């Protein structure tokens, strides 16, 4: 079977410049990044300094090293194969309906995430975050929401943060326990619908990720980005286990709106991006990273007057939305942040190890295809959007905000790396002058199998 050739753009957008290093760069990037990460991760397991303050015996991975693979795990292997076939078909297609493609990708990620959750033999593993009591998660603070009411909980959060049960409830804004409360009211007797609803919201990250990728590239590179992200280890492993997957959806939506506002110069998009950022602040303070990214990206991409105009409009939308949230819910962002910051546990983890370990953990759970192609794109092109994202992330890394657990709490940044990976793959493919659906399929299968292996080796409990 002959591979279809590539034209210069057409419906897939303009041609991208070919990589300077030749067609073999893909293999080189995979080898260099793969060997580098494997070496760092392997040697970390022998370091007492790296292990200080975490339960895992194999940093930089935060999960407990508990190798296990049950018959349920075969489902994950089957889905990896299905993902490879789907990637082959969608990449070979001349045209494909965007919404049909995204719908199938979301369903796949939701299914693959469920398979990861039960990989180790517990058929109820995907409801574990809701059912378990130790370690306590957001669900354990739902009775407080019921006692105070949703609005009362949000309004009184600065006063009661210290007394909440879950460390996540204490160190995050008050919105998430309220979501759990609403889901419990809608499904009082059954945990499964609640778990599926939360995981579905996390799986929706692929939708704003596509729009973000399309804004920064072409239809085809956006398709590649979604294919890579749908099988990346962190989304697959945590979509049923951590509400951070939902935060990724929220923050990627904010990112896509703000990038579109900068690139298109539309006032409405800037205002909407600010509104979305304010809404996201009810759930995660990590929205600060996206705001920092937007400021750097705007000034790096636009004349300063246009940058200021765009950012002022976004700020106006954000302030207006915070005002609405204050009136409607009693939400005080500043007071909530101060209350959360006051109860952040003091860590004994090694600052110097996690300065590098955070990056290694993040890239490891990106999956090798995304990590290698994303690093390649960053090194070769030094894209403004990647630099604008990494500056606030590295700033946080230097200030000891999150030593460890990066694979979970850094999920909102994976769509950016997936965008870079999609762009790099399309440029590599164009250098050869023909489509390579077989290579795309192989990369997707490899990334899916990496997710299976990581979940089989580690108990990633949130």
C-alpha cells in the first residue's frame, strides 16, 4: 500500500517550514529524550535525597511503586491497539469532520482512563477517589457543603479552610467540593455516575486543546496534537483519579481563548478569556500560570500598545466576572487564596533534586512521543508560546511551590507540549513529502503502552 503524498496546505492550512536536521531527527529526538529520561528516572531510585518527603521509592514518580497487572489490564492493551488503528485511519484521511473526530477522541480517552483505573485488578478502581477515606480527598468535605449550603461554603471558605478534612480542599479554592456536592445530590445512591461525570469533564480537555493547537498551527497539526494527548500517560492515568484533569480542561479553555485573542485581535475573545480565567479561579489557583503565560505571550507577539489593549480587555472581563461571583456566590478570591496559602504543609522534600525532578516527572508522564517531539520543537523553533508558558512554570519551580507530584498538578501544561509535538510531527512528515500514518499509529500505540506500563508499575492514587 503506497502512502498518500502531501500537498502544500489546502484545507489543512499553510505549509510549515521543514526541520533543519533532516528526516532522521524524529528517531534521534525519541532516542535522546527517551534515554535521558530513563537514565534520570532510574538513578533517582537510588537517591535518598530524592526520596525524602515522599512515599514513593522511585522518584520522580509520586505514585507508590506497586507492580501489578491483572486480567482487567488486557482491556488497556486492547484499547492501545484500537487507538493505533484509529490514529492510522484519521491520519490517513484527506478530510475528517472536526467534531466527529473530537467526539471519538474524548470517548477514547474516557474509556482508556477507565481501563487504567482498573488495570491492577479492582473493578471498582475508577470510583476510588469518591469512595476512599484515606487519603482523604474532596468527597470527604461534601458534608460541610451540605451543612452550610453551596453559597455558604464558598462564602465562608476563608474562615473554615483550616478545619476541612482533605488537604486538597484546604489548599484549593472552594469550588471543587461544591461540584462533588452537586454530583452527590444528582446521584445519591451510586458512585459510578459521579465518577464518569468527573472523568468526562477531564476528557473534554481534548476539545480546547484542539482549538489551541489549531490557533497555533494547522488543522493537521491540531489533529496530531489531539491524537498524542488522548494517549498521553498523565491524562490517561489521572482522568478517573484526580480532579486536576478537570482543572486541565478549564485552564486549556482559558489558554485557547487568550491565545485566540492575541492572534486575532478580537476584543470579544479577550473579554471572554478574562471571564473564563476568573471562573476557573473558583477551582484552581493554577490559573495564575495561564495569566502569566498570556501576559508574556501578548507582549512577545504584539506591538506593546496592542498587547496592553488585549490584556486590559481580558482584565476587565476577569474583574467583572469576579464581581458577579462575589455577588452570586460570596466568592472572595484574595481571602480564599490567603486562607489556602496559610495551610500549605511545610515540605521536607529536596529543593535541588525537584528543581530537575519536576521537569523529569512532567516529561515522563507526557509520554515519550509528546516529550520528544515537544522538546525537539522547543529546541529547534524556540516557539514564543512555549517560552511564554515555561517562564511562569520555571518561576514556580524555583520558588518551591510544588516539589513533586508534577505529573498530576502540571496537567494543564500538557496541551501546550502536545501542540508542539503536533507541529513538529507535521513538519517532519512534510520534509519527507508524504503522509506517514504508519509512523503516527506506532507513536500512538507506544504512548498508550507507556501509560499502561506506568500504571502497572505505580499506584497513582490521586
